[in-house]
C-alpha cells in the first residue's frame, strides 16, 4: 500500500505539472495573438497615416493651383484695366 500511494502521489504531481505547462502554453498563445493583433493595428494605422498624408498633399497641390489661378486672374484684370486706361487716354488725345 505504501508503494502504491507514493506512485499515485508521483502521478498526481506529474499531472499537475502537465496541467501547469498546458496553462502556460495557453497563456503564451494568448500573448502571441495579442501581439499579432497589435502588429496588425500598427500596420493599419501606418496605412491610414500614409493615406492621410497623400490626401494632405493633394489638398496642398489643389491650394497651390487655386493660388496660381487667382494670380492669373489678377494679371488678366490688371491687363484689362491697363487697356481701358489706354483707350481712355487715346480718346482724350484724339477727341
């Protein structure tokens, strides 16, 4: 009886160790999943940031184009005013 109880105690210890190992493995797997999810989130955030930067660049280009168009319009208006002034001067000189 004494030997069998010692054997049984050893088996229980082994089973407990195996259960602890299984729990540790499960915890490690859970941590790995969390790490993978964190990496995926980082990738997604980087992609979103890249897209936002592209959009900002597009907006800046559009603003530059609008500024150029405004400059051209101002030049055209100045030219038109100058032509009107010349015509007035010619009319005054040659009544």
